[in-house]
C-alpha cells in the first residue's frame, strides 16, 4: 500500500485564486510528521510547511496552509492568492517514528497557474 | 550563504562505467541523504548517513555505494551494477534534532544531478 497518496497528477488554477492540493497518508504510528515541498522546473526541492501529528492547530506559513484532518489521514496543502511563480511540482512527504531519518514521498502534483 | 552543492549538474555514463556524484554541505548538518527521482514518481531514498564514517541503506541501495569520510561531504557512486541509472539524483541534509519525530526541521536539498546513459 502507498504510504503517501497524491491523487491529482495535475491541477490548474487562475492567478489570485486559492487552490487545494490533496494528500492522504497511511501509517499506524501515533507520532509522525508531514511535510510539503515545492519543486520548480529547475529541480531543487523547497520546503514549504510542516505539520506534526500532535499539533492541534493547522500549520500556516504565509500563503501556505495545511488542512490537517487526522481521523481521515489527510494533509491537504492550500495555497492562497496563487501567483505565476507557484507553477511547479508539489510533493507531500511523511516521517514516521520508526524511521526517523527517512522521508517517504508521494508522486506529486503538477500545479499550473494561469493568467 | 550556507547550502548544499551538488556537482556536476549533468552527467553521462558509458556502459560498464562507475560514476561519482558529489554532494557538499556547509550547513554543519550531521545527517545527509541521497534520493533518486524518476519521471512521474516521488523521491526514493538510496542511502543515508547520520554521522561521519557511518551510513545505512535506504529503499533502493542496490547498484550504489557511498562514503562519509568528512561531515561536509557525502559522495554517491553509481556502479555498473545499476542497470537503469538514468534519473535525477538529489542530495539532502538535516540539522541535529531532525531524528526527533516531532521536530519541524526539514531536510534541505541540493539542486540535483541529472544522470543519463550514453
């Protein structure tokens, strides 16, 4: 079974609109961490936001927020006021307690921001 | 500026040849990682090292080797045993405390090396 599932291979959003990128995860651990990374066409991985399993509040970082629904095992990334520079691949990743040095990545969602 | 430097940006391998990808960091991070990315897939862990002179296999270590003689450096060798080496390789590092499950410290990545077979 996939540990991290991103069901949207590609998404389009108009500039200045908000967009939600889906991520569901599978773990039996009580303690884990969830990360979102952005990968522009140049290839580097840029850390966006983190959510810990015990965090009671949804994480926010500027225009990025994480809609964390623990019971549903989902950690969706919300980008508000999309900009052309947001066009990139977005990856959800999980760190589990038994493998503290390892990140498990989803297959990613390609976001295209249009005028 | 602190960061992770990967070189070369593009690399070509001939059949039967070993090639080495360089990864250097000046972030004073203890842990370093190598990932492989294929089209349409996420990153998969090849090897990681939490301290100098120690490293562990990740999910897809076959056909690869690493060394960690210095804290700053974690080179990856793609050996001739790796039959499908064409991919994008990313090196990462993480700060002390990363291994604590509730740590919000992310892994920091280099710009990657694209490896192709000639």
